[in-house]
């Protein structure tokens, strides 16, 4: 239909599906890097907050340098503030909706290597 875009992504990992101006919308689905037994990196974005919304499955946000576990509830918005260390652990059936600045990249983010084990 003219004037309407419909996007979906059911593959593995992260994929931006819509970008406009200063923001982008993405899906984050299970992949090995989000496996609760294989997480080894935290990140923080220096120029943007990042919003997570769990649609299906299970997911836990890991917040701060100490990776405090925050189990996610479906359909609640979780806003990770700019400059806060974080990552996410997901179940194999998880689908997460993400909104962030369109220019978020390795160039304006920092990474901390740390082995973390999570129970979903």
C-alpha cells in the first residue's frame, strides 16, 4: 500500500528494519552471542539511550559494569540510558524490539570484555 512500510525479521541476531532521520528500529532475535551461557561483552553507547521491548520468549538485560540481572517482562519498555554498560541474554524463541539513534555504531560505543553467566 502506498505510504506504508511493513517490516519483519525472524532470522538470527540483530537487524535494523526502519531508519528515519535520527532514529532506527530494529529486531534482536536469539543468536549465540546472546546465549545466556556465552555472553562475554558489555557495551555502552555514548550518544544515545537504547529502548528494548520483549515481544516473545525470555530475555534478561544485564546492566552496569557488575552486570546486574533485570529479567524482562513482555510488552514493557526498558530504556537503557546513554553511557550505561549493558547487554542482553535471550532464550532461543526470543524476539526483542529495539529503538535507538540511527548513527549508533562502534565509533560512538565502548565495549568491556567480561564473561557472564545468566539464568533465564
